[in-house]
């Protein structure tokens, strides 16, 4: 079954975050990849209220193969897939893709399905029992991005990203975040 994505022409190549991975990443990428708090809050600490979310796509669809495997989802199971751009005054900062299975929406009392232009981080980091289970890292080339994503985010070269499996009340979701040059400049 074909998976439609606003952001990707194909699934990015991810590698598992193992001991020593951190030291293979550029320093500015390390800082964002291993941020333990909300990336939205970190951006707000720097840019203030100028940080906004542009929803690029939100729909029920089948996640990519590795996303289904990480979340242990059957091949034909749809999840809510949300792809967004975080920006400050139009300056692209982070592209994000979130996979929220139905069981996770129910555990979160459906608050995750009605985010609108609210950043996901504002919501999930308010849950007292949010757990970070595992993380992968990717270095994407422009070839994996759609033309519209490249235009929207001003992608001109490789982009580092992380994907994190979070659990809310033991129900998992997957958040992939890609750090654009303007975000990496924020220390």
C-alpha cells in the first residue's frame, strides 16, 4: 500500500541511536538531537511568541514500513499522520512528522487529534507520565524530500533529524523532527 507524505518522496534512512552515536554528529546537531525537553519550548525561549506551526498535512494514512515496525502496527492499520513546519516570522526551523495510532489517541483522550496550529510539544510535554522509549537519527539528502517540502522549508542540502518513540499511558506514538539551518543556529 502506497504511503502519501507531504514531506517525503521516500522514507528517510534511519540509524539507531547507540552508544557513541552522539560523537559522530556535528555539535549543533547533537544539541538538538539530545534535547530532553520540548523543542518548541526551546525555540520559544529564543524567538518568543514568533514561533508558529504551519500544518502541511494531517490525515489518516498508513505509516512507512519502519514506522509501523517501531510502533508494532499491522500493515493495513491507519494512523493519524501530521506533518508540520515550525517557523518564526516565516523563517523555517523544524519539519516534523508525527504518527499517532488510534489507541494512543484514545489514551490521550483525543486531545492529540485536535491540535490545529498548536505545537505537539506543548501538549505531550504537559502529560505527567510521558515516557521517551527510543530514538533514531537520520541525515537526509534533498532527494528524499518532495519538491513542495524543499520549497516550503528552503532545503538546500543535507538535513539532520531524529525520531523518538514516546508513550503516553503506555500507548506509543512516533515523532520525527528535522532541524533546519535556522534552528541549528539557535544554541
